[in-house]
C-alpha cells in the first residue's frame, strides 16, 4: 500500500498558496484492507474512505470509462493493480494531476509543474471531453488564478468549445452546475468565469439570458462602457472587490437581463427593462435551483435597482412601498444586500468605479426612520387588524416625510 497526496493540495503548495483541503490516493490496496485499518467508507460510486483520525478523504486508485451522458455517466474500476499514473490521467487539468509521497517527492507524469510555471490551464488527456462539468471547472480555475496570470490553453479551450456544441452540457444536473457556479462567483475575479464560458460557447448554452447582453448598447452618458455585457462583468468585478456575499454577486450577474429583450430600434434606451427582466431572472433561478435567498434577492434587485439609484428623488410614498417590498422590519439584512447590489451596479461603469454613492446611506436612514415607528401607542388606542395595519403605514409615511424634509438637499 502506497499513499500519495494528490490534486489541489500539491498544486497550491507549489504555487505558494494556502492548502486547505487535502485529498489522498491509495495505490495497491483493497477495500478490505482499508476497512481493517479503521477507514470509514463514504463513496457511493467508487471506493472513498475517511481517515479514522483526521477525517480526510482517501480514495483507492481507479480508472474510469465513459458509458453515458453527463457528469455521472462513468464506470469506475478500482483495484490494487491500478497505478498512480493511471489514476492521475483521468483528472481534468495537468496542474491537478500531480502527486507527492510523504517525503514531498513529486510524481508529475503529465507535466503539471511545467504548466504551473507557464501559467496554463491545460487538459491531461482527450478524455477531458467526456465530462461536461469540466467546462465549468476550468472556467472556475481561470477565475481563481487570473490574478497569477493563468489562461486556458488554446487546445483545451477548443475541447471546451466542442463540449459546448455537443449537447452534453444539457445533461448536467442543476445541483452540480450550481455548485460550480456558486464557487466560481465567490472567487476573486468571478467575471473571468463568465468570460471563459462565453469564449467557449458554454454561456450561450447555460445562461443564454446573460450571453444575450453582449453587444447590446446603453446610453453612453450613464454607461461609458456602453456594452451591457461588459457592464455586467464590471458589476460582478466590483462585487468581488468589495467582498460581497454570494446573494449579492448572483443578483449583480442577473440584474440587467431585461436589457437583452429590448428591440434594436429602441437602443440604446431600455424602457421598463426592470419589469421585462423578471421572467428571465426567474428562469435562470429555476434552471440552476439557486438557493431561496439568492433567488429572492436577484428578483428584488432586478425589479428595484433603478429605485435604488433614484432614492434621493423618490416620493415618501414610493420609498415606503420599496421598504415594504423588502420587509425591512423583519428582514433588515436583505435590504442591506439590495443596497450593496445597487452600489456595485453604480460602480460597475467605466471610469466611475470610485464615485461616491450617497443613495446607500440615504436608504439606510429611510429604513431606520420607518422602523422607529412605535406600534404600542396604536395598540393602546384599541386599533387591531386591517385598521392597525393602515395606522402603522400612516405613521411610517409621516416618519419618511419628516426624514426626507430633514435630509440635506
């Protein structure tokens, strides 16, 4: 039995990056031997075990053969005669196909170290094209390592293009796709993930609503970058720079989908794009079964982001409707995330990234004013039911009128 550290742990050590998760591969062992040593089995499809003390994953060396569509369409073979090199060749990228023994001696049959130095994301073998999930994985790695100058090798990009055109991407489950998308959006440069998907034709398959934004112009006075797709990438980039959570990043990606529906004769204006985009945002949410908080915020940002930008001009009654829509009394965090998404949208414009966004504090102040209305005096008057609701609404409207009147011009 020989045990090797493999994959990301080896890659990140060589890059000088922190190593978080460690995966191990075991060569020359059987399931019975692993169980005898106290390892706990966890793999449903192939032999993976948890170490009895560390809890880290140890997998028996295995080979795989394609026998169906999609990510799960493989037959796996694990036995003591599978070599380390045979196990490594089934991996996606050369930089993920390296192994180390306990003395840090490197096994690198597919030149991963060379590609690390060349800053290239290159597939290990033609079998790369058998797994459509790898299109998303490579785009995610491109986003993760963009700051180090990594790019996708042309021949790998071509395989990704072939996969995108083959119909295999449609075989991915929403859950697997979402897992990759969510991880990619939380990288330091998530806009690169979208750029790579677009470059290989996968964006058109997975998110045609986002792909349709590229080439759609906006008024230059408000959007110096003009192109709606470029703007969307810039908004996503700002969200990452400002360390926004996944909910905000997802909303930033989808906020302008309605502009892709504007007839060309109406360009560069996009009347009612907020309303038009809601059905598209809903479709993307459902396609990937995004978590409920991501779905809700994306729809609310899509519908109300222009309200956020015009916050200082809104009538108190409109401001109250906005606050009610977000249920700021019971869910203050969701309104805070809406404000963040609006600010990222405003900053995601060429040359305007550093411009102040006074709307943010104004909206926070409005929410505080509305929340400060005391309900107890109204209850003491004997009000209840719809009558109480109307009275509370009236008091909140008064509070917002006073807030607006006191706000600096």
